[in-house]
C-alpha cells in the first residue's frame, strides 16, 4: 500500500515538485542577481553621509510629487535608512493602482548628495526588487495569481509525505541485509550509499534512495515552512498559532492614554513610567529638531541598535511612529518600538529575545532559512544544492519507471494492497490520514480520490480476471 501510494504520489505530484524545486533554486541565486542588475539603485556612489534623513525623505517626496504632476501624489509609507556607508536610503510610498497590497513604490536616495538613484516597485517585508519579485511569484503561483497558489500548496503538502513514504520503503533494504548476516556497518553502508557495481534500474534506485535519505529532513522542513505561505493549509496554520498563542507579537501604536495591562510588554529596558511623567519633564526630553532623524535617535536610545531598520510614520494624530529592526540574518534582529511623536517617549516595545514565544521564534527562523536569509550566502548555497537534489530525485523517479517499459494499459504500477490490509491497519493509517487530510486539504481530497479510484480499479481488475479464468492481477492504472 505504501509503495503504491508513494508511486502514484510521485507520478502525479512530481511535476509540481520539480517546478517548485527549480524555481526555488533560481530564487536562492536572486540576491546576487539583484545586486548586479540593480547596482545603481542599491549603491550611493559615495560612502559619505552628508544629508540628514529628513532631507533625504524631502528629496524623495519632491521627486514623486514632480512625477505625479496634476494627479494625487502617493503617500509616504516607510523609510529604510542606508544600512551601511555607500548604500542608498529607501523611501517607500504607496504603489500605483492595480499593484499588490504588499507592493511599495520605492525611491532610492543617496545620503551623500540627495541624488535620486532609482525609482522601483519593491515587494514584501524583504524589500525584494522587481527581478526577485518575479522569481518569487514564479515559485509561489506561476504568475497565475491566487489560482496558481494551488500548485505550490499541492507540492508542499505532498513532498513531506513522499519523503516519509520513501523512508518507510527504504527500511527493508537495511533489514534484509542485516537478516542476511551482513555486518551492521556494511549493511548500513550498502543500504545508504549508491551501489557502484549496480547497473540499470537498480543503480538508479540506489541513487534515489541515497539522495532521499540525505534530503529527507530538508524536504520535510521546506514542506512545513512552505505550507505557512499557502492559502488553505496556511490559514489552518494561522488559526492554530493564534489558538495556542504562538503568533508574532506586535507593538501597540495607540496613544489613547488608556492604562496598558500588566504584561510582558510593560516596562521593557527600564523605560517604564513615561506615561506618568510630568509635562515639564516630557517637554524637556524633546529634541530640538523633529521628524525621521529625531524618531530614529529616540529609537536608538530605546534599544533599537540594528543598522537595518524601517521607520513607519504614524497613521493619525492618535497613533505612534514605529521603528522596526529588519535584519533577519543570524543573529536575528527584529525588535520594534513605538514612539510618541510629541514626547519621543516609548509607547510600547517588542523584543525578539524576551517577547517572542519559542514557537514564534522557530517560525521566524524557519521562514528566514527557507528564504535563504538566515546565514546569508551559505544559506543560499545550501538551498540551491537541496533544490537541485530534489529536482534530481523527481527525474530519477520517472527514469526508473521508464526503465520498466510502461505501455498502455499495463503501466507497470506497484501491486495494490488496500484490500489485503487488516482492519487495524486501516485504523492505524486511516485516523492520522484523516487528521492530516483535514489540516492539509490538498492532501485530503486527492487521498480520498486515490483510495476510491484504486478500490474501483482493483474491483474491475478482479472481475476481469475471474471472467477470464486467470489469477487476479494489479489494475491497469
């Protein structure tokens, strides 16, 4: 039964996994390709930082207003100061009509002289530039929008099951050698590594097993993290995290003056009590200037120390500004603080170290590893190798099948085993399968269809065999 399910799952889901793997390998190379293609926008042309941040924002705002002419200019959304000497500042505005809600119109400004180095649409919290956005959308939905997301969810939902099924099928390879009297080390070596003397399909099978064992953990990991981006299963993941209080905490921006509840966000880093400070003390703490420079200095005073930050202006007069760390390389720096734009005091703060639950931290790390961000270039190289390995496994799987010379209607499929399974086997497999199928709809629906169709084909095959007087054989799949 496991062999038959592994075969058909690989046969049907294989093309989807292959596309996801190859587009994922391309995405792993995207940061370097992005750096070469958009070098002018990303680099200021000088390592000097002569202009204050507010002046850089003013230059970008004048640029978009000039471009808008008589139409309504886009609204300022956020600012990402140059993270290092020689880099540009990103000033982000609302995108043109018809853009994704995650898109931003980003103006790249030189901190040295205020030169506008570029004006591009960027995407998501990672600030992906157009090339990486195109690759990302290819990987996620084949540029087909929401209907296309079904392909990636289908691949992610089944890849870990195919990997686990392959492991179950590999175990007899090891136990057979141990029962034959092989030394344990030799049995493990021959069952795990490719067989150098094997030929034909047996050689392919040994490579398929070896690659599967080496990539199994990565396949399960990529499935688990990829599912979080999916539509149907991803919504179940979000609901589960919310029910278990595993969601990512977010700093409050409210300036309503209501007493905040006594929780883990109260009194961080010795900055408690500002709400009760006398008006004179608050006024005395106000910087001489105002705007982005003053907010950034206040954030530094309140413990935001990453070079990579995003400043989000207040949405209204009764909400605070937000300064969010956006460095998702190891060690992760994603603390955020909200700041009263009048007193420059802390409204709320979320610390990755203190306020994220362990599941929330694991989710953050998992997504960053999946995107190739956590360990930088090393992370990208490992992801590229894994993606090519997964693609190779799909190809060898089909190659092994073709080696058996399948012809219609006898497609050389594994023998059906559902009708021979004991009742307790149905319970042991059926109950977890039902739970997984509910949580991952693109597993549950095809799995039910597979069981029904397989049972019908077995029944038809048995009737044909009985009518012809021959022993029953596997159905023509």
